[in-house]
C-alpha cells in the first residue's frame, strides 16, 4: 500500500485546476478582432440560402454517383 507521503495531495490538484480555469477565462475574455474574411454581413455557409439544382443537374449527379 501507499504511504500518505506518496499520494498526491487533492488540494494541490484543485488549486492547479482553479488557476487553469482562471487562465482560460482570461483568454476567452480577450476581444478578438474579426479577420479580413469575416465582415459583419457574412454568414456561415450552412445558413446561406441554397440555389436549387435543375432536374437535369440532379439526374446527372445521381447517375454519376451510381455509375462511379
């Protein structure tokens, strides 16, 4: 069995976790400048309206998928 001197102190781990939490919170609080590609009017790709495909384009794509 382990002696108490060999076991890590749980209070040390808790203190390290609290310091790390404070560091992460400080990093998240920093104001990040938007990049050149990110202007205020931009939207993620999944929120942009879709352009519907024509029936011929749909059939060609499905034929391509089936035929390999």
